[in-house]
C-alpha cells in the first residue's frame, strides 16, 4: 500500500480498505505510527470483512490482533454438528444412519434417508474443536488421514465397521495398531510429521482410555447420535441448545458418496447460514430446491460445453434466488461438478445458496466417488443446510432413498472471544 494513502480522509481510506488484503494492510502498518493511526479500526473491519468472506469482527477492539489470530488459526475440515433433517432414516429403528453421519468425515458412517421422491434437507451448525466434547477432536484430522491411507474407503464401508456404532478412537486402534514408524512415514499424508509424532502416543492414550473406562469404543457425548421427532422433522435438541460466538470461514467444499449402496446421492445444494441455522429454515427452502432441481439436473447431465456455459449457471442462480453462479472447480463430466454461487455484496440474507454439486447421469466413472472444490471466494458462516435433491438409481425402485457419506467444508474458525 503506498504511503500516499495517509493523506486520504478516514472515510475514503475505509472504503479503499475493502479492496486490500489483510497481509498487505499489516505490512502497511510497519511504515510507522502515522500509518497505524491512519489505518484505524473501521478500516481493519472493512479489510477483514473483504478478505475473510464477509467476516464481521464485531466488538474486537484491535484489528491487527484479529488479523494475527486469523492468520495463525488451524486450517482443515471444519467441525460441524447435525441439527435437524426432514429426511428421517431408511430404518427408523437404527439411529446409526441419521443425518449426523452426513456431516462427519468418518468414511464408515453413512447417512441413509427414508424412501422419498422429494429433496431431503439436513441442517448443521459449526462448532469449534474445544467446544465439541470430543476426546479425539484435536487429533481427528491426522487420525482419519492415517486410517484412510492404511485401509481403502471400500474396506471401511463394510463389516465390521458399517455394522457397529464405532468411535473414531476405536477404528483408529483397530486399523492402525501394529503399524511401524516407517510405515507411517511412508504414507502420503498431508500432516505426516504430526501423524508420526502423535501416532504412538495416541495408540497408548486410546488403549488406556478403553482399559480405564471399560468402554466398548462406541461414540459418546455430542458425537453420539440422539434426536427427537418434531412436526415432520428429526432434531438433535442438544445442538439446538448450543450457543457459540465462533464463526467458520469456509474455503472449500468436500462431497463423498458411499461405495456399496443402491442409491448414492447425485445432485445437491449447499446453503450457507450467516446466523445459527434453525429448524424452521427447512420449511422455507423446500420449494426453492424443488424449483431449482430441473435446472441443476440439466446443467450436471449436459455435455461438457454446458458445464462451462455461463448462461446455464446464471439460470440456476436465478432459480435459487437471483445469485449469479461462478465456476468453483473444473471437474470432468464423468467425475462430478461443483459451482459456487456468488451474489451481490449487499446481499445480507441469513440463509443463502452457497454451492451446487452433482455427479453426471451418463458415463459416470464409479471409481470417482468424491468432489473437492476450492471456492472462488471464502465465506463466513455459522452453519449450513444441505439439500440432497435426488439419488443415482442403481436399481429400479419406485421410491428410492438417498445415501451419502459426507458433505463438509474446509476452512478455519474465528473466535472473537479468544
């Protein structure tokens, strides 16, 4: 940032700050006391809001300190807890397949909706690791990475894992116990050093935990499934009662379909929530999802030139509420597509369409069961609502259910109270 900006009026500098990256603003402050005084709190608020997807730092008194916290907080899969769904479960007597499985990255857990021709909506709220009441929350990312690199996804989605309500620690112990340090070091892990440093200690911790408590390794606390029926939806009242000041900044979308199922999810919409999602939000989205489904289906199933067509993307955006659509990730038609929906800056809707995803109906390569798309722009959220529009029918059934392994977001958490 040029030092000539110091001569601008404060209100003009604040407007310009909305076009400045927070890293550049921090460098600008090293110019001296005059620069620090000129680039005040209002300028920092505008800068951080633009850099971090609409984040509002609220009563934070020091913009530079907020920027430092945002720069140093951990990146990865965001912690999220299922609030409610109108899709029930395929087997009402079996709680393992409820919507909380949809938002957890463990591949041995799968969401299976009831049989229906209608879109299925599932709402969830973001929760920081330290509020999750989960003994393995801090190590979840590298533990899962080590499990998946050691055993394949199709191995993890069949017995014995799919038939029991196993916790992360229990599966980690079964899959990874007996690995040598050189085995861990040889795997293609993003967090290889963390995994190698924590592997042995984690094995001993889990063994000690199970021996001390006599626990059979089942999910417990907020990680355990618990819901009640309420006027056509099922709700986790524990999550409904949660209140957190933390805000998630989402940078990527991850979608994974299960392997050995009859009706894997094929099309979906992700709605972002600027405030904590509510059960009543599901009612207001059903008609919009049904109206947009034909356009999304045509976009995903069309030839390759349609996938890149601006006209088709804008049409979908209009059906979902007037938001133009931008390409978030270029995926081939036989793998899957994902688009981020970006609206006008003045759009402050509490619930808004964030992204659409889909796996083509023709020439789909079944070896591709996942999509990972980096957003064109980060987005600040308190929660999300996933609409599963329809399944891929691998068998002829009059009313199929929808099976989906995981829909999640990557990014980082900002806690203004920290």
